[in-house]
């Protein structure tokens, strides 16, 4: 396993958005990441079910030292080994896998563990999750986060799915530690060549939420 560059919690706390890239091609990746950084966003997850995901992770880490780069859709120890070998600075899972959590905890690699029910959320947190990715949150919304945080107020939650520029503030008011955003952060129409200025404005709108 290669030496992993340390995740910057300082940068994440300044703009606690995990941008999720799934199914993206290299040309688009090359075009949008500089815009993402220009807007002041700092954390990117590349899902392992993206073609060439491991190569993309390696490339981003090499080219953008100020960017937090991690692997998503990590479901088992085999996935984890590949992600860490590529240099992933943080890990995101869609499920609670005790072995994956334990290894990340042992290595000091931040892990955002996917869970939905109160029992799953508590299990993920007590196992060592850095934050619990509430997933899929698209069917529940910010009120679910508020309800979860009432009895489980010490758990850091990161709702993913259903978060967009219109409701992001409501999730943080409900107690979210951060959010995960995929299609709403990277809409297909704005990823097209020639839409760079609109994409920057879109990113800046989200960034302004934290200013």
C-alpha cells in the first residue's frame, strides 16, 4: 500500500460538502476539477463503480495537492485495499461493514459509513465511523436528520441524496455535520463543454452557503 496523504479536516470544515463523481469520463474530469477548486470546494469522492476510478483517484491526488480525494461505493475489504493502494485519503461506503470500518480506524483513514435506520447509524458510529452517511436521504429530507439528531445528538451525520442548492441550509440547520452531493452538485447539462462559467456560478452558490 502506498503512503496516503493526510485528509485535511480544516478544509472540509470550511466547506463540508463531499462532491460525488460517478460514471464520469476523463475529459470531463479534467475540465471540471479546476473549476471545483476555483469555487473553493475541497473534497471529492470518486465511486469505485466509475470506469477507471482508481486511475482517476491517483491522478487527482498527484495533480491537486490541496484537494481531499477519496473513494466511494467501498463495500468490502477487497474494495478497500484497492482504494487505499490508489492513495484514497478517505473512504465512503453505502453500507455498514465492520471489517472495513475497523481497518480504516486502525490506519487512521477517515471513513464516512452509509446507514439509514437509527440502529444502523448507531452501529456505524460506535464501530468507528468518522461520520455516518445517511443514505439514501432523498426519500426522507432534512426532517429525518432532525429526528435522528434528537436522541443521537453526538453522532456526526452526513446526509447524502436529495441535497441541493435550494435545501442545503435546511440540512445544516437540522444538525448535519456535512453533506454528500452527486447529481445535484454535478448536473449533466453543466458538465458539458462550454458550460464552464455556469458551472462555476453553480459551485459558488453552494460555497456561499458557508460564508
